[in-house]
């Protein structure tokens, strides 16, 4: 038996939390796939193409997450929470920048070397690694902001 | 200070949701644009299994590490849990169909439409599960509108 009338909503405030799933999961999983591609010994042109698609998709969704974070989230937080929001935005900007640079290098390599997705492997690896660090920092501050300050749902008092 | 275990479910659901949807897009692309490319079929199966694992972990952490709510929140939680179990069931069936194609038919491209149907159901279900979960977390517990 239900305790009351269930009301399901989808407001502007829900857009950013819905989109952030993609860059978090795809940057981390994509980096794992990229490492498998880089360090396995067999010829992996097809695997490189797979890693390339995941990287490009991760970059697009990271940009979308940043965009929705800037335009569709509120900014009237208390001082402590405001500091965390600034941290969160800084790390989100770094994440988007790093993953976009990695994707642009890969796309540039793909277009300038007759569709060879195995070019510029190590520069991409460096920026991908930095994107992984940044996305973890972004997610940590985002979690702290959401669960810690907006309501002490998961905090030990 | 965090109760770390209470953040396991909100952390792991990113993988379940994103990988199921991305995996479905990749499988769709493979089926319609790279039909005869075995590598693409292999990668889509890899993504399918990875997304199945993501959903399994999300459901397990949801059962083990989230508390029971009361009143109307409990209703949302029950619906969210039922939908999550249905999603897990659907994605498991999808994985099993693909494994049957590989093991029984020795052909990774076999049973494409049956796979696509169950994969599509999984995507719809995970979107609805996430929607109800989002309403529970953001709308009721955090009161964000």
C-alpha cells in the first residue's frame, strides 16, 4: 500500500545530475580500455579504433556535463558550500579541458595520418591520465556538495 | 566525514547507467553500420558484459549499503528497487543471449535482433530506474527542485 501520491518530476536542476553519469563512467572505463590497447602486445588497430570512439564520446559528454553544470544548477549556496562549488567547477573545467585536448590530438592524428588511429599515443595517454585525476577530484567535490551540504544525508554528525 | 559505504551505490550507478546506454548506442551502430565487422561485434559484447557487471554491482550495493526509508520515500524506494531488479534481469538475459550465440552457435553475430530487443528494454528500464532514483535522491531526500 502506498503512503501517499507519488509525484515524479524532471526540472532543470535534474539535467546536470543526469548527464554527469556519462563522463565519469566513460573517462574511467575509456582510460582502462586505452591502457589495454597501449600495453597489449598484439596488433591492435581495431582496438585502437574502439578506444578512439570511447575517448571522443567521453569528451563530448564531459563538455555537455560542464555546460549543464554552468547553466542548469543553482549558485546560491552558503559560504562553505560555495567554496566547494568553486572547487567543483575548477576541477570540472580541468577535466573537460584535458579530455578535449586528448580527443582533439587523437582526431588530429586520425585526420592527418590517413585514418591511422594509432598515432600520438603517448601525448593522448598523458592528457587522458590527467583527465582521470581531474574527474575523480570533480566527482569528489560534487559528492561533498550534493550529499554533504545540501542535506547531511550521508554525513556522520 | 563520509560513511564511505553509503557512497558506494551513488558512485557505482554511474557505470551501470552510462555503460548500458553507451553500449546500446555502440551495438546499434555495429548492427546497422558495421554489420560484417567482427571486431565491432566483439567490442559491443565487451561493452555489454561490462555494463551487465556495472548494473549487477549497482544493484548489489543498493541492496547492501543503502538504508531503508520511511513513509512516501519508502514507496519511491520500493519502486526504484523493483525497476532495478527488472533492469538487472533484462541485461542478464541480453548477456546470456550473446553468450549462447558465442558458445552454442560459435558465431558472435548470431541472434542480433533478440539481443537488440532485450538491450533496448534494458536501456528503457535503466532510464526509468534512474529517473525514480533521481526523484528519490534529489526531489525527496535533498529537496532540490
